């Protein structure tokens, strides 16, 4: 049975003639600090089961298999690699959550004994995992992957993400060598991969005005000339500013630019380290922190650029394990620049249908606000090309006009065009790379509609190498808006974790509490920091961190952390022959296929197909692990892979809450049936595109997908070839039968939105149309969490447009309150905006400024309980005379008549509940 899944046992190279478990090296001291001896033995067995040493004979028709690198690639044994073990321990200790670490340790304990292995598989008389030979260890791990128990599948996914990603992103650098030797990783040479290696240099203040504006935590006390003042004691620092901004992402950069230009003192707090971003405009390639192994050794553990990006520039270090049900790998920015530093620079505006949907949700929705009696519609000839029949009041029209002005401003700053209907030459600042060109040509052959993607202007206008975080040299919010803000005196604190937002109680002039600053922890020494914001506090920490911070700050709106959209993304891989595709070179995602964008229900919740740039670390987590040989062989061909990403505009909603440790976001998310059907249809379309592009082998990420091998020397295929090729048709029909159960398909989430959505009332959302929280005055949210629903495109441009819109409104309000000189029209507009704000906020529970809690509803509950108890006898007496039962009536009918009074009482209770819900 094992021979069907693995090469013969003789092909497993372990340096001896025994067919039992491999001889394990003595565990180093650092491993003993994490695992027991038996757990270490089980861990080595798992490594050997996933990536065993193989004796694979070279193929005559493939010259690449004749090399020494090919032999090293397949025969290397990572379980005996001390540097790899140290890399595993670093990922285990620093990146895995406490729950995931406990899960792995429990699994290793079970696998180290006969009873534990039997208990894990629920099969009696099983051998201990550590006593199995390597093919049997691989087969047992395959059983976990294909198990019907979701916990088994989750454990296998966690092991694959942990071990595989580490194996393809670490390297050992010769420390004592006098000659320049290449870095040591047994995989890179055979993969023809030359990774860019990281350095450990902090930016000099003179190289960039952004970094000159950073007040590093080791120099926390600003100079007297600084626009941000501070009071310091040995164990506590208090900093004063006008506006406090939490996070340094695209929303924060735009808001900081707008407010600093208006003359306000702005302080930006960033949880990540500024050394995780490079001087090259937000790319994190050149300055990611290098983690060394024991400095006394001859070899040092280091990471590739991609490895450092995944470790240091993502929230939760590209969190492993995922979430409940579909388990996406969540990629959220956690470095200077936030999400703009980890995107590919693609900028697409909202589609007409999505913008109409958002206006409907914000200004119509379930709230009576925003609807005019006369019904003034949106003009179909506006500059955005929006054509809809929504009836908006003056507030809605003003919001539409402000959005248009903000879009024009942001796109002009970035040097792109945001028109939806017209494609101008300067939209495509960079030419298509090989992968995007193949997608474009395949779409033309199949008749699929495609759209060019605007890119932020490139320095020099030429293609450049990218890493997992995006293009080197692209314009980002950091290089454009934060650079501009720094010139107006903005200050930033890196490595600053905000614990909660400070508020003062309601006053005589306001029924709501008011945000006045934040409590923070600064730097590795955990210095206590209090920031006092005189005018406003702005949240720009993203859709995962912002709701958690609001929850920790005791805000009670029921929509906080709800309605989370993750844009789940899966990938289909096509393996080309001969010429490398190199999806990681040049401009990324310059073409998007819109064939499946409307969704199978034609409601706009469909999937977009793009080229996903992949490097070995990310690819190792997305490729399905079928057998050790197939997995290694597919990874070896990574330069010839054409990866097509399927990005779903999800109907599904999740939630995020703060974990028990007080800072880790806990995400719960599951795909609904509609999203699963849409993703499956787009996967089938991607397979057709890859076959049309000339792929010789196609495989999805599904754990039970064995792939489609086409082979042959035929080049690109046409529609007739697709329809007549029985292999392709059978493969397409077999995919839906595989299903889409939890952990079946690896998912990515690069865009998170909607967890503090905007609305015209606190019944439907968290913030109003000015971005101000309904519960707390002067507390604003301007990041992607305010989106009413999933945008369906890269949200970078939309985030900056909304931040410009809301930042401008806040700037006008502050200048109006400060009685600064303003134009007559601007002053009238500001006064109208403030009057509308006052009316809207006073319409909802004016005493507390929030939705009623249980304490507020107790008097109403007692009143209605009393009323029902008084009138219940009258109801029974009114109904009872009509309930004369004939003698011949069946007992079932008698029982139904006797229940009628109870039904009337239940109806009264329903009306009471509806009344309480309304209040």
C-alpha cells in the first residue's frame, strides 16, 4: 500500500541499511528547553516524514537532474541540520500562538508512544510514530491530512506551514570564513533561486525625512524645538500633542498629512519597528532585523528577505494556524507604512456597483437618516461614472462630492488614473511581466474580459525585482503622504503598543465621553507612556487591531469587531516547460480577469483572477503536500510556476476580538455556501486559463487534488482543444466532488475590512459619516475597518481616499472651532456639517451617547411585564367564552384551541421585544 504513495523504501536515503526510524542526532540544548527528548525524537520523525531524504535517479531528458545540486536537493536531511533546528525553534517560540504551541507539544507527546499514536488515530494496536520507518511516517502524516476530523487537518496544516516555510526561507551564513562563500540552504541551488540576503542597518536620520521624524524609543525625550512636547520620569513618560494617530498605515499617513498641513501637532504611534521598513519607500527588503544563532559558532542562522518579511512585517508574523473553518493565512501589515508596505502597488477604484451598494448601506440602510422626502438622486454624469437611482439627502450628496474630490486629490498625488471606463497609457506605468502577459493572452483566447490595473508610479519607470512584500521603488502612502507630513513636523514613535484609549466622562456640554489620549507601552523595556491628545484621537491600525483596541477601551457598540471581511484567496498552479515564468520579477498584478466577478448569483459577490507573485516561503505553504517526492519536485520548479490567485469578494462575515493575553486578535471566520460555489467556479476557470496558456501540469491547493498532467510538446491551447480534451473535462468535473470542507484548501487573506463599519446610525455601525465613533466624541476611525462591505479590489486606493475625505472634514471642524480664517463657502459647509452631526448624535440615547445597555432597559422591561400581567386575565376572559368545545371534536383540535390564549400572550411578548429592540 505504501508503494502506491511513495517511492520504494530503498529510495529513502538515510545512510544505513536499517529500514526503521532514522538515527536521530543528539538534541541541542536549545531544543531541550522547548521539547523533551521524546518530543524531539517525534519532531525529527515529522521532519523526515514531510521532507525525507530521497534517492531519485536523474532523468536523461532533463539536464538539471544531472547536477550535484539536484542530488543535494533530494538527499539532504533537515532533521540533522542544526541551523534548521534553530530556525524552527525561533519560529516556534516567536511566531506561534500559545494555543498552537500547546497543540504541537501535545501532538509530539502522543506520537512518541504506542498508546498515544493509537489514541490520535483512533485505531488500536498502532506502532509508535517514532518507531515507524520513513515511508510509514509519511503515510501516517498523510492520514492526518485526509482525516475527517478537522482537528487532525488543522494539525497537519500547522505542521506544514511551520516546517515547510522555515525550510525554504532560512540559510546558514559562514561566520569565520575569510572568503565569500554562498549561503547554505540545501534547496536554493537546485531551484535556481538566488535570494536577496538581509542586512541589519537602522536608517540614518539624514537619508530620509520620514526616519528623521521618528523619535526612537531609546531617545524618547524630544528636543525642545520639537512640535510634540513631553514630560519624563524614570519609569513613565507623558507626551502631549494636538492629534494622536494610532498606526502608520495608508489611512494614518494621509490623515497626518492633512492635519499637519493645517498646523496641528500630530503624533503617530506604530506598534512595529521602523527597522522593518527600508529606505526605499516602504519596502522592507534591506533593513529587516536579522536573527542570529549562537554567535560563537562558525555558521550563523539568517533569513532571506522573504523570511524576514514574513517574520517581522506582518501582524502576528503572518499568523500560522489561521482561523476556524477555512483557516486563511492572514497577512496584515505590522511595520512602518502598515498595509501599503506589503502590497504590490496595484490601485483599482471601487466598481460602480460596489459604490452604489456602499451608499445604500451608509445613507439608506435600516436607518431613516439620509433619505430625503423630495428624493434627490445621484447624477449619472458625475466624474466617477456612477449611475444609480439612489435618493440621497443633502448629507448624502455632500458625501458623494467629498469622495470625488478626495479621489482626484489622491490619484493625482500617486500619479495614476482612477477613471473606470477609460484606460489611458499612463495607467500602466510598468509593462507586463511574463506571468501577467500569459494571463492576458489566455483571457483573449477564451474571450474572458480582463482589465489593466493601475500601478503607483515607479521610480525610474522600469521593472524591478520584488519580494513577498511588493515592488522595490513603488510610491506608497509612506513615501508620498507621510514624507509630506514629516516636513510639517509630524513625529512618530515606533515599537509603541497602545493598550487602551483614554476618555473622560460626559460633561455639561456633551452627553458622551470624549477621547483625550492613550495609554501605551514603549520599546523592549516596556516603558510606560501616556499620550495626551488635546483635540482628537484617530484610529488607523487596520481592521484587526482597531476593533480590538476599541474593545479594550470599553466601547460597547455591538458592531465593533463584527462584519469582518477577509477576501479569501486561493491559488491554482500551472507548471510551464523550459522558459522560467518568474512571477516574482517585474510589476505584480497588472492584469485582472473579470469573467467571474459578478458571482453565480449575479450580485457582484464573485471572484477576480490575478497573477500571484510567489517566492519559496509562501509557495511552500500553498502547494498541496501529496507525497514527499511530488512536493519536492514541484517546489524545485518554482521558477516555472504560473500561479493564478482567486480573490473572492466575500458574502461571508467573520468577527475579531481581543485574546486572553490582551493584545492578540482572535479571528473567527467561515465560508458560506455562496462563496464556496463562486470560488469553485473561478478555480475551474483558472484551470482553463492555465491550460490555454500552455501549462504541462496543473494543480490546485486542495489536499485531495492529485493534479492534471497534460505533458506533450503542444503549446498554448484554444477553446476547441479545451472542449475536446477528455483529460481536462474530467479534471474539471472532478473538482466539485472533492468538496470544500474546513482545511481542504489553503487560503490567504491579504485584505481585511469592515469590522467597525460606517453608518448613519449606531444601530447599523460603529462610526458616523465623519468617521467619529457614535459612543465617544473626538475618537475617529479612518482605516479599512469602516468599509460597509467587501470592496472586491485591492483596498489601498480606497483607504487613502476615505482617509483624505475624513481627514479634511476633521481639519475643517477643528479650524472652525478654533475660529481660524476660512472662506465663506467653507465655513458654511463646516457649520452645516456640524449641525448635521449634532442632530444625528442627539437622536440616539442622548443621556449616554450609546446604544442602551441592559441597565438602561430594566425600567422598560419592568413596565411592560407589569402591563402584561395586568391585561393577561382580560385577554383570557375575552377568549374563553368563544372556546366552547363540541363533544365530537377530536382531541388534537381541542388541544390547539386551548393553546390560543398562549399564542396571544406570545404575540404580546413579541411586540414588547420589537419595541425594546427599537429603543
